[in-house]
C-alpha cells in the first residue's frame, strides 16, 4: 500500500505539492512544482500499476452547491479544536468557476476514478489545517517552508500521517 498526498493548487500555474509514502511512513518521493492535472494523473497511474494506493487531496473534490458553502464546510466551521474554531475556505460552483475557470479537485477526481488498474485506488478529501490543530494546538504554516526547516516540517507531517493511520484503524463513524 502506498499513500499519496496532494496539496492541490487552485490553478495549474501555481505550485502543487505531492508526496508518496509507504505503509511504514517512509517517504518514497516528494516534489513541489507546477503540475497540470494530466501530469499528476501520470504520477498516480504509475503508482497504481505497482501497488494499492490511497490518495488524500487537499482540495474540494465534490462541489454540488451553486453558491454559499458546502454542508461539510459548514459543519467543520462549527467545530472547535483546542478552543479554536476551524477556519476554512468555503467552496461553491459559481465562485470557483468564475475565479479559477474550473473546479480542479473535481476534475482531477474524475480522471483518477477513470484509471484502469488491478490495484485499488481510493481518494479522500482532506483538510490538513484541522488535522494539524488536533496535534499541535496551533496552526502550522506548512505552506511557507523555510529551506532550513523543510526536513523538520516534513518529519512532523509524516508523524501526523502515522497518527491518522492509527486513528483510521479505530474505525470511527465520521458520518
């Protein structure tokens, strides 16, 4: 099993981060660059040929509401972690299409779901800001990496992945 994390930019011209880790949270590959959806798909297809994969994407993967905010965002914004309300970018079709010309997460999700592979391919939408708050009590500015602190922050994020894997094994009801 491999896990692929994608911090998807709103536009392909902006930097997207991607990393691949194995079951033991060993970092296999990571890169931050301007990727088109097709370039990301090529990386995902290559991994799907080799192993089962779970892909966590930090972007809206399904936006059914024309305006306002998604129900999942509304519920998340009601939550407090360590007495702090979760802040989130609200998504709706009208604003995303007007501002970015597409709903990139949905488009990428559809392409991933069309991959033909003998191995399983699962996709989840993630919001790392809330996950990081569970562990640190403070928002970590992981998108503003100082070159000298990159390995330290990467190690921190891998430890979070291990905790998430442990949490998922508890099989919580998240509906």
